[in-house]
C-alpha cells in the first residue's frame, strides 16, 4: 500500500511540475514593460529545432555574449505623429537603423507597434514607424502581421498573410508581403539561466515567408525564416527565442536570445523612456472648429494642465495653460494635433480648422 501511495504522490507531483498550459493575451507585453534578454552564440548551444513534443523537458545551459532591453512604449509617447497609428498601439525599437540596398536614404529609429485585438483574440504587429530621411513616418500594415491567435494550446495551427507598403523619397515604394504559419508543437518544462528551476511552457513554431521589394529594383528580396518561442504564463517575454534561416537544405540557427537577469560588467541598451500613468484620446469639438473656437472634453479632475498644439510637420504652433476652450483663430487652415499634459497623465487630440 505504501508503494502505491508513493507512486500516486509521485505522479501527482510530476503533473504539478509538468503540465499543459494555455497562453492568452494577458501573457503578452504591455506598455511600460522593460524586458531584458541575453544573446547566446548559436555555436555550441546544443539547441536542436526538432527537439520538441508533448511532456518535453528542455534544459539549456546558455552563455550570454551581450544583453539588451526592449522598452515597450505607446506609439503616442514615441512621437506625436505616431498618433496616426492609433491611441492603443504600443511597441519597441527594433533597430537604430535599417539598411537599404541603395544609398542616399536613411531609415533610423525603427519601431514595430502592436495591438491586442478581439474577434478573434489575437496579438498582431499593427504598424511600422521610423525616421525616414529625417521625417517621423508611421505606416500601418495594410494587412497586420498576426503573431498569435489566442488561446494558444498544444497542437494549435494558425496562419495569416500580412502586407506593408512604404513610399520612400527618391526610391519609390518599398513593399513587404508575406505569411506566417504557426503551430504549437510542444509543451513541458524549460530550464535556462533565468529559470533556474523548471517552469511550465509551450513551444510555438512560426514559419515566415516574406518578399521585400523596392519599385526601382526589379529583383525582389525573399526572406524565409523560422521562429521558435518557448512561452510561459505570467511573463511577457519568451523564456527562449530561437531564429533560423530556412533553405532547401534545412534550417540554420542564426539567433538565440532568452529572458535574463542583468549581467555584471556588460554594455547594455538600458534606455528607459518615460511612461505616463494614463494615455488617452481627448475629444475636441466642434471638429472642424467653428469661429476659431475649440472645446476640449477633459477629465474633471484635470485642474492644472498644459495644451500644446502641433501642425502636421510636428512643429509646435501654440501653447496654453488651464484653458478648456481654445481660440485658434490665428492658426492657418489645416490639420493639427494636440497634447494635453496634467501631472503624469497625458492625452492626445486631433482636429481640423
């Protein structure tokens, strides 16, 4: 009897340690997150893309070679003009610059912005934004790139196409079309330098086929990659994220990064931008303005606030304090954006004169 009870206890304990989990939208990043990760060298990592399945144990000893931090910000807090992406969009800087096959144009401060959507529940890349030739330029996907459909459970299969088109000075248009095919191909526990004891996870494999093209160059640039992400509940960043190139000869791992603690004596991109407690859309009426007067629908508890008005080129054209009705008679006809700041709260508006 004691042996039977021991076996029952052991089985129960195993189920508690290694159990199938479900990933939902609540496990995704949120605005204000500063998520640190380390890069490891693909050489000698002992990571095999085929190493997956049900009730699996992943145990990796990884040596960090450098670190970075993804700081998630609302599009509004990155640049005023990114209001055009949407008041709920948020994301992080993916690159300081973006290389192009032709000289003469710069794309810098490159961001990807995301949104959580319903019907169906999903987490998707909503927009690309960057300084293009020195001009802050937001570009919404014509078809968003859906990273995940929720809930994520073992053996789920999903796929979706995406598309993006950008007009570049002197280069014409840059287009990106592709599709993402994903499958939750494993569940179990994972151990890494961050998760020193096994933690329950699922693994999702995403195969990405993309073609980038520039109108002045007749040759398209294909990109075929596979992303493997080990996701856990309650953490907003993959426990492990492996990327490989996909060729007719198979896969070659090109990048390994994982959630991590700060490394001692290392150079890290630690820049953390200010994140406001509340960011909201402010209603302005009548819109278009009538007789040069515009009324702002502000929260009643905003007693002390500042209103900044910008034109479409992001130039500040007017400032006022503690005025809920604005006189904009002096402004030329056109489209404008406004930023209202009250303590650590900020709201945005757009209007036409």
